[in-house]
């Protein structure tokens, strides 16, 4: 299915971007090389980029790669996890923009990718009529 292949590539792309972004946030040398200053965090609850970097690495990076694997294995619950990752991606971008009081072109791009994940995930749920993960009705 072309849609699932598209989502697989999208999950891999977002996952790798999350891993790289998380690594950049965690590594002080990499942050300095890219001109990312801790003064950006003045309006956030964080004093350093460690916690946001770990969250970006684990939740956006690794979880998107896990969803890509679920897609490749053709699990019936994959569309729900795709929707979840779309919601997380969009929420992450909104919260990040609020915390740093800035919107950059990459924010708009990754917010749009999250919306695509969510919308296509919802479409796949309706199209495949798949059961909700951990639902009592999935064994019928």
C-alpha cells in the first residue's frame, strides 16, 4: 500500500531527525557548533537542554522508529500509533514554540508533518476498521 510506504518513510525521517535533534540538545559541543544557546530556555522550566534533548531523542526519535517498524510488520494497530505520534509531534512543536517564544521555519515543517501523520493515521483507522489497541473487542 502506497500510503503505508509513505508513512514508513515519514516515520523514519521524523525519527532520525528526532534522534539527531536530541543528540544536538544533549551534547554541549554540538549545541555550540550550531549556535544553540541556553538563553533560549529563559521562559521554560528547564535550565539546560538535557531533559528536552532526552525527551526529543526518546519520544520523537525512537518512538517514530518503533512506529515505522510496526508499519513494516503490518500490525493492525499501527494506524492508532501513527495518530498518537502525530498528536505528540504537534504537541511537542506547540509546547516548544511557547517555551522559546519563537517560531522558526522548521517548526512549521515538523508541525505540518505531525498533522500529516495524524490525518493519514485517522484515514487509515477508518479505512481498515482496525480494532483499538488493548480493546476488549479485538478478540472477536
